[in-house]
C-alpha cells in the first residue's frame, strides 16, 4: 500500500509548494509595505525610518524575491503565519479560533447534500426516463445554477423574516446546545449544500445508471433477488465508490462558498474572517486563510484517494500483494 | 440527456419496410435539425439570447436611466411606473437589471474566452509533448485547482484592485486548469489513434498537426466547456460583486445589487428577487446551452 | 416434438420486441420449443439472431423499458411464467431456473467476496445462514473444481482466472439445485483449452443433479458432444429443430448446411475457408418471406412466402420449402 502512497504524497507536497508560491506572489503584489503592516501606520512617519529599515531587514525585504519566498516559507512551516495587520494577533490563532464554526457549517452542508443526493440520485436512476427522473433533473438544474448567496437570501426571507420559523443569524456550537445549534444551522447548511446536492445527485444518478447496465446486476437478478436487494447490495456499493472521490474534492472547494454564506447568516467562521480581512486589507490574515484553505483541500483530496484505495478491493489487494 | 423521444408502440408499424432513403435521413440529420430538436439547446439559447439582447440594446430597452438618483422614490415596491420597484437611491430596478446584463455578460464571456485562450494551448502542449513539460504544466494547474475558487479570487482582487479587466483576468485565470485538463485528456485520447500516428509518420509539421489534426477533435468538448465556463464565470463574478470585490458601484451589476438588497431584506423584500433571478437564469441558460451542445455534438461526432 | 413425456419447459410462439433509436424491432418471432427433464437442448445461431433474447425472456430478464415479450407464453411445469407476478418469478429465478452468462468477469460483482455472492442465493432460496451457508458454498466451490475452496471463497472475482470465474458462476447458479439451467455462451469468452473443461463440468453436474440444460452458442463444435437436440435460429426465427445427430448428418435447412460447411476440417483440401455470403437482415428492414432467402443458394420463387416450421422426419422440423428435396442430395454427397 505504501508503494502506491509515496508518489501520491510527493505529488501533494509538490502541489502545495506551488500553491504557496502562488499565494506568496499574489500577496506581494498587493499595495502597501509589509513592514508598515506589521509595525502599524504610525511607522510611516519619517521619524521611524530606522525602525522601518530594521523591519525590512528582519522580514528579508532587502533580499531578492526567491530568497524572500524561502524565508517566508520557513516561517510558515514552523507555524508562524505572521500577525494580523489589524490587531496584531497571530494569524494562526485567529484562524483556529474560527475554524470550528466553519467546520460545523461545512459538515452540515455536506450531510444535507449527501442525504438528499442519495435519495434523488437512486430514485432518478431507478425510474429512469419517467417523470421522477425528469423532476430530479429539474432539481439538479436549479441546484447548480442558483447562486448560493441568492438562495441564502431567499431562504432567509422566507423562513426567518416572513415565517419566522428559524433564526436569521448566529451560531451555536453543537456541543453546547444541539437543538439550538441545529435551528441555526439549517438555513446556512442548505444554502451551502445546495450546489453540492445537485452535483452529487447528478453524479450518483449517472453512476447508478452505469452500474445498472452492468452484467453483474443481471446476474443478481437471475438469482432471484428483489429489486431493493439488488440496489442495496450490488448497485449502490459499486456506484457510491467513485462518489467518495467527488465528495472529497467538493469538501475542499466549499470553503470558498463559506465566505458568502457566513456573511449572510452572520456565522463567525473562517469565511467571515476572510471577509473582514479583505475589508481591512489585512494581508497577512488573507494570506494565512488562503494558505490554510489550500492545505485543507490538498489534505481532503489525499484522504479521499487513500480511502478509495482502501474501499475498492481491486486496488486494496493490488497494493498488498505487490 | 435528450428526453425528447417518446417510447411507444406504433400501431401499423410494418417490420417489412426495406431500408429506404427515409430511414437513411433519420439516422443522419443535419446538425442544425439536431440542435433545434434538443430541449436543452433551445431553452438555453433562448435564455442567453434574452440577456444578450438586454445587454446590447440596454439603452433602448431600459425605461429609466439606471444611474439616475431619485431619493424621494427610494425603495418602492413594484408598481406600474417601476415594474420591479426601486432601490435605496430611488433608481429603477428594471433598468438597472437590464443594464446589469452588459457588465455581467461581458465579464463572463470575456473571462471564459480568456481562459480558453490560455488553457487550450497549455493542454495541447502538455498532451502532445508529454514528458517533463506535461508534468510541470499539470502540477502548476493542480496548484491553481488546489484553491477554493472564491478564496483565490478574493485574494487576487484584494491585492490587484478591482478594475473590470482585472476581474476578467482573475476569473479567467481560475478556470484555466479546467480547459488545460480537458484538452490534455482529449489529446491523449486521440494521440494513439491510427490516423494520428499516420499523420505524424508522414512528417506533418507539429504546428499543422496541432491545428489540423488535434484541434478539430478537441473542438467539441472545448465548445461545451466554454459555455459552461461562461456560466461559472458569471456566478463567480456575481459572487465577487456581492462581496464588493467585483464590479464596483455605481456600475449596475447583479451581484452588487444583491449585496445592497440584503440590507433592506426586512423593508423591501422584492429588491432581492430580480437581480438574483437574473443571475440564476443566465447561469441556467449557459448550463443548458452547454448540455445541449454536448447532446448535439457528441453523438453526432461519433457517426 | 415430445413423445408422451411432459415437457419441463414449453416455449410457445414467443415474440420479443425491442425499441432502439426510435425504432421498434421484433428480434424474436414465433419461436417455440420444449425442453424435457434432464434433456440438453442447444440453440445455435449467429450473433444477433435472437438466441440470448430468447433465454432472457424465459427468465423474465429482458432489459426493462427497451424490450418486451409481446406475444407467446412460456410454461414451466405447466405454469405460465409470462402471467406470473414479479414475486412469483423471483422465487423461480435461481431456484428452479438458473442462468449463467458469457463473460464471467463482468457478471460477478467486483466488490463482493465470492462466498458472499453464493451465500446470497442460498440464503434467499434455501434459508441457510451463517456457518451452514458458508459450508454449503464452499462445498459447491469444491464441486465445480475450485482448488483450496475454503480459502478462495473469501477472495474477490478479479483474483480468479477466467475459467475459474466461470466455475464460480456455475456454482452460484447451481447451488440451489435448479431443474433447468440456461447457459448463454458459457465458453465463448474462455480459452479453447478451458472451454472443454467447462463443458465437461456442466455435463457432469447436469447428470448428478438430473437437470435440464439449454446451451446457447454460435459454435456448432460446442454443441457436438454436449446436446441431445439442437435448435437453429436465424434472424429471430427457428429454422430447424432436430436431434444433434440429425443436425450434423441430416441437416434440412440450407442455413444449417452452410454453418456445417463453414466448420474447417482437418482433411479439407480447399484453400479458402467457406463463409456464407451476405449478412443477416437488419431487424428494422426484415424481408417478407423466407428471411434466409437473400443468402440462400437454393432459393426459388416460392421462397417469397415464409416457409413454416414443418416436420421433416420424426423429431425433426425444418422451415424450408425444399427441405426434403435437398436432404436427399445432401445425404449422397456428405457421408460423414
């Protein structure tokens, strides 16, 4: 198994390295002097020129760009993501503080998406070419086209403002009060998960259709199994496997969506933090968040690939035997 | 996924019909007839056309000047005078929405095209030359893909400023890897075909090879992806504008209109509907068009 | 056809229609045959002649929504399968009638252990569970010739070779002791050396279990040592039905003769292999009259009228106007 793993790990590392370069370059292109950012706007006063220069030296800003990158990289790898331009707190701490809220949101969205996708995807495949399939298609079409922020606003409008069934904003950690947490989680989770739900449904449907046309399904039916048994024991097992990879990919990418959703629902997570950072032109913070996001995406894709290799007996046994 | 045919038993269908010109035409319709009968294609095209017309003929279609401020008439609900109501500055929403098509469509289409212009050659190079070049290109594309789209976009926009050109380039940049991978995959798939090997063996110069042998085979998926890219670009632009990082006010843009409407959700709930609906319908249009193109081009090409 | 003994399976005038690309095509028409207990019947024909569809329709496994049994009835022990509910059919599948398919790799679930797949059938039809089910599954694997059955039962399909996989399929199909086995080209996807083994395995098991078998193939060679009777199908119809011996030594239909002539013989002096000119008709453009007429070297005017399946001799039916006439000349020039 390790033999399959090593090249994959190397690839992930290489990609992360390149990603870090992208982050570094883009941030450096931003206007403003990083030394001033660290020291504060007062430092622009010509009286503090020496301090500025000393800071420049410390940050390595007098050296060529590639060297700067390496210095920066070393800091990052030791966990030093710099300090927020706004309140001087370590970026890493700020991120970790807001992380649980975002994780809860993403988990909620994922659960919603998977739950609905399973039902719709399987139904659509079983009732292929009937009204049911058509309806599911409409749902997926809407799901992928509807802007998440619009959906969020509309859900807010209907459920929080008009009907007043659910709270309009706020976050309650799950471990504090599950019921309240859920009430606050529903709308944002649906807003975030809608696109994923549609995407997963389409994928699962396609997978089920393909699996259903496989010979082993015919064999299973020839044994006299009921449709439910065939679907449950044979079709789903094989159809879901590739879905694992897709889920892993999407999980990472949903982080982008959280920026908007958290804003709409006043959800104090990473996305909200990112927006604050943008508005304050807090470059170290922006940098830290984006970097963390890239790491997260890389890790989730890697995890999912490993998981897939584990679940599919063809791959798992090939790794062991050799 | 063209569900346009109905399965049913046709009474009187005689299995004794010998192959005729009728059956021949039925199996090789022209591409236009195929397109016209495909639901996705038709609906998608109609939707997009509506917005394109909006965009081009905005000055003629919009009842009011989208920038005209009229504080007294602020936040009015839809009425005969203002079909969609007015915004917080008293500007007519319908007019702003129509004018919004211009900016949004321009960015969406521009970004998608830019993306293709960069991504396709990269993919061709990676697929055709293979080896080290392939590895390097692919890793770089992977690196871009490793970022959640929106996060990377906001990082770039925050650093580089929010001009329309930057916007277009940023979104285009984000989408390059998708084209790159697509084209590379197609090239790899075609590279081993006999007719390609034959061309290479007969000494066809590389440039001609790329433009006359590979490109035509890759054209169909590119076209499909292009329309899809337009839809996604529109969505990203709307998102960015919503966050204040895209098209800047006072330029009417659907995303920034949504942003504004959020503050007045309790007071003027109708404000939210129009700009969001436009984004939704435009994206839907591009998606359907993309599906339609896929329906039309793929099976046809197989024949 | 039958000589007093009631048939186990009786297929009467079945017709299967499929819809493809907006066209409706009748791929099986007017097919009738009986299978007696413990009898082996071969169905022979080119690809696309409808033999697989016939088998699938017996099992009630025609691909839903694109194909249907549009006419005829299928009787198993005098019960009409076509009139049964889905639940009744499910009790029969795997239990009284079993089927094995051509490609054992794609016909087995790749993500499920072999033992699980066999136990599934045992659990369903015989109510076996746990240890008892596993023991039964392993004993069947041994019976079909899988070495180290106890260990290999926990492996996955991709870990078996083609021949072994087919043995597994056979074990899975026979573990509930069905009275009839439908074998759809069971050896086509296998190496020639393995083909023989599998056929002998099937015959052996058939005798042990007192089971009837329908063997579908395009290869007359497979049929030679295995079957009691043979049906020859062409373009969706049965053109000849006779004992195996009669098919080989007294073929009545020109198509059958052509098939026989196409078998290369070691003592053949010809330089070119014989092949039948032309191709079977497309199902959406089937000619009126005898379907083989366009390719037949014995065609006459009468052939514009479709010849019905008529008895030529005892237990021997042919659908050809000139059958008896041609048989005489064949007999004299082809003494095997």
